[in-house]
């Protein structure tokens, strides 16, 4: 199986995080929606632009330019100082969330990371669908957007995430470089700075494709080892690996925004079963068991409630997770229309880790539990081999009534 590498990059991180912080403190204006920048000294109006909004970009303001120049381009520009302590806090929250999805994370900077998605790719229908799901959940959970680049090479994943922004997913596999990368100007190539760009232009090398087809000895004579590096990148040559320290997952969860407001318990139960299947499959794939289950409900008023319970024995069983989730749902549902449902499992342990059983636990049935394990394993095997939709529980099949509701 070819490697699947994600590069995840927060769109204008400093500005987005500052905007969210100010909104949480009662500000009524979103910095992301007006000409604004992060950086410099507000009173003295000096320093450089660390981040800019899209409206500021329309005035020709670029990251790294002096604030005084930015103010000349847009006199009514709004400025805000950086808050690095807050940025570190929000960055950590993002990385913790991503590590729950896939532990193979290499953080490249405060607002970007590489993810070796290869080990968990089989849990999703496709890398693109997985990336879209991740970026959408980041926006739902944290309120800011990211770009995700997908490739079989780290450097190509990085360049793919720099394609059109914001809030988008792009692929740039080695087989796609001729069509997607080579037509771009050399300034778009990763690690090709202003000085290198100017040198290459003097050699009449204007596109990445022209660079890729140039004799590397010529590049070395003008740019030394950096010329060889650029030639390799232009040809998609990169053997570097995602280097990460193993991160123990704190939990695994899944949620879904419903296509229509749900008002019937039976319909909510179907969604909870589907979510429980997803959570259980992820636990089994990572050979983990969960000791706590949590259910989240968001009503059509956008009010959110949640409830959790500790299990007597850690489990990865879809059925146990589902029955627990359903019980939690019944305990907190106010019978108001439901917009979103979520199921999360945490307090994770290794599946083969010994557990302390209670002498007074009369609910366990070893034969039934073994039968359920075999069923879960069989379903996982079929879905891994033939796709997530290859086998569906009868209770999850759409009914005429549910289809009619979707069209209303």
C-alpha cells in the first residue's frame, strides 16, 4: 500500500485564533471579515505583518511586510497584537484532536503538521473523504478552518495544502505532478525563495516544470546543493518520513449533523447505532477498549447537552457502546428537535490488558460476548475488504417514512 500523507495547515492561524478569542470576550466584529492584520505595535504602528485577513489581502497586503506599508495600502486597517500564549494553547488543542484520529503526527510549526494516515486509511472510504471530514470537524469543534494536502510524499502534501485557500482539500500525488505542479511558477515551489527565484529567472527557468527538466548539474553550478534540492522537489523526489513520537489516544468519537431535525426516538436510535459502529470499529482497529461512553445532543436551538457514564468493564463492542449510548440519550433528551448527535468513547486501555471483574457483576454472559466479538470482527473484515457500505444492518436501511422526511 502506498503511503498516504496529510499536511494540515491552519488558514491564517494567528488572525483566526485572535478573532475567535476576541469574539469569545464579547467583541461583535470578526477580524476575519474586515481588513485586519496581526502584528506590530498598535500605538507606534511599526513592526511587520504576521497574519492578514482575506479582505486585507485584496489591498495587496502581504505577510512579512512592514506595518507602515500595510497602513499606506489600507488606512482603515484594523490591527491586533499577537498573543503567543493563547496560540500555543489553541495549537495544542488542535494537535490533541488530530492525535485522537491518527497518532502518527509530526508537528512542523505551531499551525501545521504532517499526518501519516496510512495506518488508519482503511477506516475511511477514501483519503479525500477522510480529509474533508477532518477539516469540517475542526471547524465545527474549534471555529477555524484548515487546508489539507494529500500525497504519497511529505513535500508534495505540503505543496498541495498551499493550493487554493481557505478550507479546502487538495491532492498532489507523485503521478499528478506533471498536471498539477509543473505548470505553476517557480515561486510556488516549496523552499524556492526570492533569491532562488531570481537566479532561476536569469536562467530563463520560469515554471516548476522547466526546473524539473533542467540538467541538475546546471542548477548546482548556480545554486549549489540547494539547486539539487529544488530539482528533487520539482520532480516529486522526497524520501523523508513523518517522524512522530507515539501518542496514546485519549479517546475516539464520531458525530453527525442530521439532514433534518429529528423528533422521533427510533430515528435517533438509528443514528446512535451508526455512530457506535464507527467508534467500535476504530477501537478494534487500534486494539483498544473504552471504559467510558459519552453522548452529545445539539438541538435545533443550538443548545448542546451531553452525558457520560463509566462502564464496569472496558469494551470495544459495538452493541455495548450502542446500548450505553442509547441509555444516556434517554436520560438527557428533552424531546426537542435534534440537529446533531455524537458518541465518544474514552478512558482507553489496550484490548488485551487484564481487567478487574466484580464478583457481583451478573450482567456478563461469556458466550454471548464471544458471539458478539466474532460478529464485530466479521463485519470489520468485510467492510475493510469491500468498503464501509458493503454490509449494512437492516435497522439502518432507510424507510419510506425517513426518505419522505428528507424531502420535506
